[in-house]
């Protein structure tokens, strides 16, 4: 994938995270905040825990830092998938957000 294609797909993923945070705040009583600085989004939960998503442009990856560890994702032409497990990014983000918030949360790509 070219660098411009990577940036288009990566920026779309970050925008989807922001939209999901807004939707979660609008549709539930979950206290979730997100702060974006450049290619990094910090998701902050009411209990003070955080998830950090950042772009790794040289590697054409998206990284997720969670309490359970760090994850690296590459785009396979259809979705962002974990470089070790093949798990889809938004599925894993939803699982990690649910773990850290203590409430079921769903992040979606669209």
C-alpha cells in the first residue's frame, strides 16, 4: 500500500474511533472521553484507565496500548488486523474498552 493509501485508511480508523466515542456518550451512561493529538487518540474512562491508539507511519501500522498489553495492526485490504493473532482492530478495541470500563462497549469501523 502506498503512504497516501495508508494515511487515508488510518485517518478513517481514527475518525471512526472518535465517532464511536461520541455515540457511546450519547447512547449510554458510560463516562468516556477522547483526546486526539495528531495521529494519536487517548480514550479515557471514568475510572481513570486509558487506551491509546496511535499511528505508526513508517511501519504502516496502527498500535493499541491497553492494560492487557500492546497490539499492532496492519491493513489487509479489508480491515486492520493484529500482526500476531489476525484479530480485527475494532473487535479488539471493543473488548479492551469493555474490560477497562467495566461496561459493554462497541467500537465500529463505519
